[in-house]
């Protein structure tokens, strides 16, 4: 059938709303109608051309809230009318990774997903007969999307999809990185670098973990208010610090923080985040996504002397089995999502969401269809 989609024809160019074709679901696949989608910095990163896996033309977007329209043969866990959140980290439940008990990084369909294709190696998206690539297995910047059954989390229908779409990436990633990856304990000190949707959600996670001190760092002074509202105890504008940000944090915390989180995607900041951790035990978690060819560096002595460098994808959360609980926690008020939505835009204005992000004026823009 035909649908409207925001096509990324090439890197560094605005998305173009086009009428394109989408094929129905094949075996093990599901057609969903998008109700809303957030715009994450990772979408901008890929559109910028910095993503080594970036493919064009493609339909970007990975923070969706949707309703099942049609299921392909063999699909047993979903039916039309179900409310779902697309998962860029699926959960097959049976692969080596899913059964390891050590990671959320299901690899059942990772290789085709990284090539912009469905698990059978083809695309369901095209324009005038020419294929368009899927993105992160989700392609939420369109009226409809086709996904494998294992890449959809069924959620409570009472949850507003124009809010809980943000649990498809930003909010879950930040909270999960603190609770699952770092496992921050009560009384711990925490530093968070970058206060977008991810960093602000790390603040939420640190509050849930009962951290004693939450130092929020950004270069945009307008982030201080929301950071403090969510529970940051300190705000540092990195541009106002005369010496190094690392030394400033070490001085504030009697030797460094117990945990730090990099939520920007800057390899320089990743180093700062590691090196502001306490000698002997401090742990730093990389969440930000760096561009092609970039590498992290530190003196090995930093690790020899007990600091730990980790990374986190989708907050270590297993989408099908654990994301529904995040939705329930939102409905009960334990997790804050509404506060992240600074702009709601019609689909036609999707490029404005990218502008607002680059101008530092939004936390999350939600696109409605
Ligand atoms: P965002 O654009 O909403 O926020 C980034 C924030 O970083 C902004 O507030 C900006 O002012 C701040 N910033 C920029 N340079 C800075 C600096 N030098 N020092 C301090 N602050 C600085 O981005 P987002 O959507 O929150 O995403 C953040 C990062 O996390 C991106 O790299 C994104 O690709 C990545 N990400 C990773 C995962 C994952 O699973 N690992 C998931 C989602 C997003
Ligand atoms: N394609 C990039 C890496 C992009 C990346 O790190 N993606 C994160 C999610 S960002 C969501 O906003 C992730 O979960 N990665 C795990 C995975 O398997 O992709 C590159 O460098 O090639
Ligand atoms: Zn994201
Ligand atoms: Zn798996």
C-alpha cells in the first residue's frame, strides 16, 4: 500500500515527506500504524553522515508508539489492535545473547538490521520500484512500518502512545544505564555529562537509585532548571569552568564520583567522564554514540588504579520482557516522561524537530501522525 514517509535521501539534507510504498508483513512480521515518534539525537547523528552503518535512502526513526494493523503468518504473540513500542534491540529469547543472562543485545537479526533490511534480506519499503532502506529495524518516521515480531513490545493500551514512545529509546536508555548497567547504589555520587533526553533520564535513574549527589554537566545553561527539577543536586556549565571539568568534579567530591555517564557522544568528554571517577572503584558508562573513525583514549593507569569503563545500549533493557514494566511505572508515576516532551509537532514539520534539537531548544520533540 501507499503511505507518507519522511525519506532521508542523502546525508546532511532535510528529510522529504513523500508518498512511498510499503509491502505487507511476511512470515514472522507485523505491520504497525505509527501514532507518534520521538526524535533522538541518534537519528540526527545518522542523518549527519557520521554513522558507519548509515544508509541512504532510508526511513529514520526509532522512538515510536504504534498500533498493530496486520500480522504475518506464524505470528502468535500479537494481534491487530495491540499497542506496541518498536524495539531497535529486539528480544528473540533463544539466541546465545538472550539466554546468556548477561546482556540485552539480542543478535538474532542484528546483521540484516545493520544493512537496513528485514531478516529475509529484503526491504518492505520502496519508491517507484526502487528500494528504500529500513533504519535500526524500526523506521518510525512513517505512517506505517513493518517489523519482525521479536522487535515489538506489547504494552498497556491505557498508556498514551504520544508519551510512551519515548520509552522506545531516550527515557529507558538513561534510566536503564543507571539501574542496570552501573547498578548505582543508595548514597553513591554521580556525574552526568550532557542533559538531553538521555542525560536527563540518567538523572531520573540516579534519583530512583537514591544517589546522594547528582552532578549534572552541560554547556547549555538553559538545561539547569529541568536538571534540578528532575533531581540534580549540582549543575556545572562546562563553559564556565576555568580549569578542567575533571578537576572541578574531583574537587567537589573528595576524589571523584562513584559513577559517571557520558550522554553526548564526544570522545573527549568520554575521557573526562572516566577520569572524574574515584580512584579504586569509580565506574564510567559510555552512552553517547561517537562518529565513524573516532576512538577513545586514556592512560591505562586510570584503569590499573581501579576505574572501570563500560558502555550501555538501550539501558541494558530487554525490550519484550522488561519494557512493559517501564510503561506501567510511567502510568503509576514512578517514571517521568511528560517532562521530556517540550514540543509536539505534526509529521509535516519533522525537520523542525531536528532544528530545535541542534539549537538546544528542545529536550524531546514528539511527532504525531
Ligand atoms: P541531545 O542532543 O538531546 O542532548 C545532548 C546534550 O549534550 C545537549 O543538552 C547538549 O547541550 C549537551 N552537550 C553537547 N556538548 C557538550 C559538552 N561538550 N559538554 C556537556 N554537554 C554537552 O541528545 P540525546 O538524544 O540525549 O542523545 C545523547 C547521546 O546519546 C547521543 O550521542 C545519542 O546518539 C546517544 N544515544 C545512545 C543510546 C544508547 O543506547 N547507547 C541511546 C540513545 C541515544
Ligand atoms: N551504528 C553505529 C552505532 C550506533 C549505536 O551505538 N546505537 C546504539 C543505540 S543509539 C539509540 O539512540 C545501540 O544500541 N547500539 C547497539 C547496536 O547493536 O547497534 C556504529 O557505530 O556503527
Ligand atoms: Zn535513540
Ligand atoms: Zn536473541
